[in-house]
């Protein structure tokens, strides 16, 4: 049974947002879905993703860890393939106007629970409903409110939930950020 994205996003928002927090940044972007990288096996998926998210102020008291910022986001696939929603933390390492933004989180998705490639008879499902979501972006501050990032987002079970297979899905694209 496929999970509906609005329900997934609502649940993620309810679980991932601090009760009194104000979003300090909103972001959105377009991504190529199912990009072939050394971190994935072919899942047979494609299309484009629209991703939207919020980043919050850095977590108070964790400045010694680089000031991680919690985030929540959702991703919708144009071809009806895997949609997902998640929460995580990211860090912004400023290098002047250019910066790096690594992050790590968890997502829930609506991909099939079992999928087998008929040509190879290999399983191409994602192995579990909850997946890890590492990401990294390189960005540039356009002005005090706007920035743009080229980013890579990966979702997989890291073979922790299913040691037999781990196809994963990689997305690469651009996102525009607006500081509130």
C-alpha cells in the first residue's frame, strides 16, 4: 500500500517541528531523480523532483558542534515514482560568499515495498519504509536574504534495515533559499 505524500508530510511536520520555533529559512528546488552514482543500484526510477523545505535557527547550546540547523522537507516526483518527506540537521560552513552545507536526516517514502527488475531478477525496492538521508550542497550567498545551492540528496537504508540489498536513490539539483 502506498502512503500518500500529504499525509507523510503532515506527519513529518508534526514530529519534526519544535513547538515554538520560527522558520529562519525556506527553500525549494528542482532535482533530477534516480541519478546514477557509485552509491546506488538502478531502481528504474526517473523524472524530476520538486523539493520544498524549512530550516530553523541553529540549535541553542550546540555552537561547539558547528551550530546544526534542524530542517524538514518534502519531495514530489513528476513521474509518479518515489515521493518522500523527512527531517534532519545541516551545518553551514561559510567560506566568504561561498559555503558548504552537509546534512543528515531520516525520510519516509511511498515506494513499493517489493520491486524486482524483470531483466536481472534483482530486487530494486528500497528495503525499508524509513531511510537515511545524507546530503551535501555547495552554495553562494546572493545577498543577505537569498542564496542558491547545487545539492546532492541520497536516500537509502545503508543496509542496516535489510542486509540483502540497498539500491538507494540519488537526486541532484538546484535549490533557492530565502532567509526570513
